[in-house]
């Protein structure tokens, strides 16, 4: 594992999550463990200098599941962002 830190000025991150991915946890307000973990990761990245809608895209798909069907719909936007920064 690299010990080099990502430079937010030179790095683009797309983080997306479906609200139905993973197991629902009552202690987390009925949200899935995966969804709350992704939100936590987003928040950590923001403390490291990443800015939402600039060099960090966080997208939560209501009702989305861990499947190619959901990924396929997002792929054009993901590629546009990662390849052009827009």
C-alpha cells in the first residue's frame, strides 16, 4: 500500500452508493451499513481537502442496489467527470 497521500488539487473521486446496498442497521436509523460507511468516507475526504461537486462527487441513488443495472446508468457521468473534471 502506498504511503503517498492523494493531492486533492490533482485527484478526482467519484463515490456513489445505492440506498439499498447492504444490510439495513436499526442503530443507523434503518440505513444500510454500506450507505452510512460511504457517507462517512465522503465526510473524511472533505476534511482532507476534497470539495463536493469540484474534485469529489458523492451520489446516492435512492433505491439503488449493488448491480450492473445501476452502474450502467451512471457510467457516462462517471467517465465524463473522471476524464474531464466536469
